[in-house]
């Protein structure tokens, strides 16, 4: 989950690397470091605990010259966050330096063997083992760097994206990947490296996404060369990245999270563009056209995902079952991959991941493919690993999401799942035409409804000040709103560090009601739908125990509004589309509570955006 940046060319590398690290800081911010080869042939490594700003401050009086370098921002796996464990890591001779994203599973055995052979280590990380092994192989077998990397990677078990420089070959970077993302940017006689495309797009639109098991050889004055670990030449597929630089800047907002919350109307319009016709009475997904037979013949749908994407999957389950009358199961990808699940050729597996690089979800996809299932991906990052591994799928097209706590990706995923369920239902003939048209039209109006909800931002900010004292929150919902309650609780936990739990409202009396007292805020999604009277009864149970109720109600509600302590009004919307509207105030609430508590909203402690390790 760490961020990798590299540069090889004619410009000064340090400013390029630092700017790249800032754009990748959402991937990790325990520590940061940079390695540069200067004109004298010296390899300088500078590291600092903390964020990229700490590194910049540390380097203020250092020799930062050089036109080749690699840089890293870390999310700790092996070894505590510290300068000692920060990347890059030197080899013992200090001729080589490495940066790494991933986990080396057999590092302990390799480290023991290298120590027995006289190698001295300077850190507690699994990463240092790789560079020490590479140097040991170079010296023992008299090999060049590229060949030594090939030999070393045959001994490595685990996931990695690595970049290595050698001060004796200052016009070269060797990079390799396995189960961790790595992108090479091709400029005018210069190369760039990144964990994703965001550090590259300011300089070039031409990129190559490395495939698993491949090594990229970047040499100044030569064409990019990609080979397999076995040394086989690989054909290059150069793609153009279509990302607006403004999408990865804050644009005047205090935090990326707030910017991304407010971007949702435009993002969902982009998500639906070309998929819902101008008359708003028909959904077209190319995957449903190209793979009609496989999708129509499915006997079961399995959804695999993690975190926020799993919550989107729970909503997708209700949509697909309701519209298409197919049984749907939603699995945590991390559990699915390890429990020998029953998967058949008659199953469709939907894999949901914002980054398209989530390690557990990617492994679940691979397991399902091996068992013959048809795989459908729902991702945001174009060209990422999951879309490349699936049979087909749909991009959510919400633009880069920088804030660690997902907002627009969640509503984008729910929008795509809604369109998928509608398109499949029409193809199967399982929805009445009038109902189908009503839902399609309602979905097309969601961006305008979200704009209306966003007008309550200041009210939610005021409300948040009242509840910063709380140590616990309870979020309740029923039906389509239950996953929204889970997502609201997760958002609060992620960025404010307040313990929060989401529950189906009816389950409250089977345990959680014991926690309710005057100090327990309870957020209830209580819109006017088929569950309204049931939720009203649940709220009365809370009030009888002096719980403080924050109710999300439909505009002009005349019952729950009278008994709730705080009320947030939402526009009237069809029940199946409520999650897209109801989640907005919960995002705002978590954001403003965290701001009031002085927390780092965009980069909460212990979390990283793209979970590319197990």
C-alpha cells in the first residue's frame, strides 16, 4: 500500500519525485524517502519519519542534485514506522538502493541465510532482504543488476512492486512487479515510475502498465524494455491516460474528502453518461450486449469486495435480487479466498474495487476464474489489475479519489450496480416496463437530488459540533438503508476515530440496545418507505431509554421529526435509490466531526487508500 515514484531523464529528479510523492501520499504516510544519483556518481539516500513534508524539511540542506532517482511513501507492514525502516534501503555496499510496495512472505528465512553468509542488515523490513539478496547474487555470481534481479525474484515469495538503482549504472532503473501495481510513464527521452498514473500525468500521457511477473528496464537513450522473470521479451502495450490534472488537486477545498463529496453530482452524471439515454427510459451497458449469454444464463451471482466496496455490494445484492430474481451472495474477499468456496461455471462473480488493485479481491477473482465462473469487474482505476483479470465489467468513471475515506467511489459503485441490475432485468424480462422506466428516470435525476442534499452542508457542520464529545455512535437502517448505516458508521470510524457500529434497526433489541443511554447518539435512516412504521417503532424504543436520535427523514415528515432530537431532511426518492441520497449527509457528518476533533481527514492514521497487501 506504499507509494512508489521514479524518474530517469534530463531534469532535476528531486522536484519531480517530491511532487509525485505528494500525489501518492494517500497510499501511505508513516515515513518517506528518496534516493538520488548525482553527477559525481554518488548515491544519496534521504529519509524521514512522518509525511512528505517532513522529508522535504529534512532535505533542505542536503545535496538533492541528480537526474535519476526513486522515492517512496510508506504504510508500514514489517517494522514500525521510523527513519530506520523508511525506504529507500541501501545494499550493504551502498552501491544499490531499493523501494518496494508489497509483502515478502519468506523474508525471515532469506534474512537468516544472508546473515549466516555475513550480510549485515540496517532495518527491520522485509524489503531490505531483497536488495541485500540482489547484491549478494551480483557479487557471488558476477552478474549484472538485471540478471541478478531475475535470479533473486525467483527466490522471493510474496507480492512486490520494486524499483532499484545502481550508482555504477546511473542511467538505469530496474523495476518489477508481482501482485502490486506499477506504471511506467514514457516521455521525451525520459521515464517516470508510479504506483498509479497520478505522479506521471503532468509530464506524459503515455504509460505502460506492468503485468505480473514482468521486469521493466529503463535506460536513458533507449526504448523501454520489458521482459519476464525468465528473460523473455514482452510486447509493449502503450496506453494514453485520460486524467485531468485538476482532478488530483484540492481545487480550493480544505480537504480532498470534502471536494470529493461535492463532486458526486458531476461524477454520477459522468458515470451514467452514454449508459442512460437522453429520454431517461433505457439503460445500455456494453458488457450486457457483448456477454449477454453468460449473464442471462447465470444461476447465481457472487459479489466479492472489501470495506466500502462490500457495502456497495450489499446494496447491489438487493437490487439484483429484486429486479432480476437471481440469488445473490455478498462475500468479504479476504474470507472468500481462504474458505474453499463453492463456485461453479453457472456463477457470475462481480468483483468491486475502487483501485482495481485490492489484493484480497484480486485473489478472489483468480480463485473464481480457476473454478470456471464468469467474472464481472466494477472498478474506477482504468487499466488496473482487476479489470485486466476479469472477463468484462464496467468502470464507474468518477475520477481519481484521493481521500482515504471513500465517498464518490461508493456512490459510483452503487450507480453502476443499479444500472447493471436494470439492464439485466430488462434482458431477462423480470421487471414490469413501467417500473423499469420509473427507476431509470429516478436514477437519472439522482445528481440533481444530491445537489439539493449538499445544501445542508452548513447545517450538518453545526450538528457535528454538538456530537464531537461522543465516544460511541450507533447507525441504524432497514432494507436498502441498512448498508448505508454500515457505510456511515465506517466513515465515522475511519476519520474521527470514534467507535461506531451499523446495524439493521430491528436487530438493535437483540443486543445493542444495552448500550443506549443519554450519551449515545443514534443515527437512524428513517425515510418514508415501506419500513417507515417499523423504524418509527425502533426510534421510540431508543427514546424510551434516553438515547439521542439523529434522524434522516423524507422532507415534510410529520411523525419522526416530532420525536427525534435532530432531523436531517432528504428529498423524496424511490426506495431502491435511497442509498445514493441518504449516504451524502452521513459522509458530511463524519467529515465535520473529524474536522471538529482536529483529525487528519484525508490521511487518517493506520489507513491507506489502496490495500495492495493481505
